């Protein structure tokens, strides 16, 4: 829908950003032929990762990212086939995969497919081998109360093992549930609201959010969320993890 008065809910600040569907801009890249991309988080805003949507035509195929970059993908709509070094994996709605850096792979749309993708430079840990691929679906991942609160359920999509340098989680809030406190930490987040809505506090700004909204939270951005409405609010959230903050690339804004 055309905006008559230049309005948008999107807001870009020094340490956080809210990017809403009403301000999306589509682009193309060589390794995603027959697809449109919407970059919502990039190093140009201060992040150390990218987060983007991919809208794939039927049969479209995407290739691997740049050298040294690990990729997490999540199916929002449709179906896709992920081929990793010759092994095919069928992914339907809320299917996901973490593909390690420098791993040959392709993503092919079976039908009109929409993905959300995160990419970041992998940070190795001395004494640990490289991680293997992780492929699954949210429906098969057990949920547990966060800090004992059964109104706030957490699903961890990536194994809690030292070779992994990031986390991807699903947070599921019952109506009225909230984070237990305002978080401040050196990790950064990339968040996608999957469904429902609520209020997000980012530093001293308060934002109404709903399905389709994206949030970037930079290091030490104060953050808090409360679900508002009659249905659960769910989001997919990334953070860098399990690396000393003095490790190059482990914290802070992009250089």
C-alpha cells in the first residue's frame, strides 16, 4: 500500500533499530538469481552480521555466502531443499539450518518460498574443531520455561557446544508475559517477530511491535519485552555467544 504522508514505524538509532515491513526495499545479488532480497540488518548500521529476507520464485536456487561466513536460514513460507555437500534436506515452514563457514551448499525453492537468513564471520575457538551442519524444524525442538517462568518458553535451535559461536532461539510469550528484567550485555541481537505483538523497550525508547518486524540490538542496548494482546507472541532471536569479548570480532560495533 502506498504511504500518503511518508509515515513508517521504522526507527534507526545508534545502538538499536526497528525495521518494519512498511519500509522494506528489495534488491538482487548474483548468488541469489530469480530471488529478491530485503536486507534489514547490516554492518552499515553498526552490526557485525547481516539479516535479510529472501523471496524466491518457484525453482530458484541460491548459492553459498562469502568465504569465512556461516549462514543460518529459517523458512517462513513455502518449502525449500537445502543441499549441503551433495546431501539434500527438505525444509518446510519453520524448518531451519546452520551451515558452517566455507561449506558448499545450495538452497532451492520448491514453491513460493520466503526465508530469513543470518550471516556472520565464524570465530573459531582454540582447541575446538569446526562445527558440523545443524538441520531441524521448530516443531521438533523441546521447549523449556525460561528462568522457571512457564509463561515464557524457550527453544534452543543450536546445540550448546563450544564449537558453535552463536545462538538462535525461539521465545514464546503467553499474553502478559515479559522478560524478567532489562538486559544489558556485550552480545548483540537480531530479532524477527514471528507472530503476535507487544511492547519492546530498547534503551529509553518504547516501541509497539508485531509479526514481521525486525529489531537490531547493539552491545549494551538495554532491552525488555512484554507480550500484549490475546494471543502468544513469538520471535526468532540471534546472539553471538561463547567467545571471550576480547576475541577479535566477538563484540562491539563493526569496524
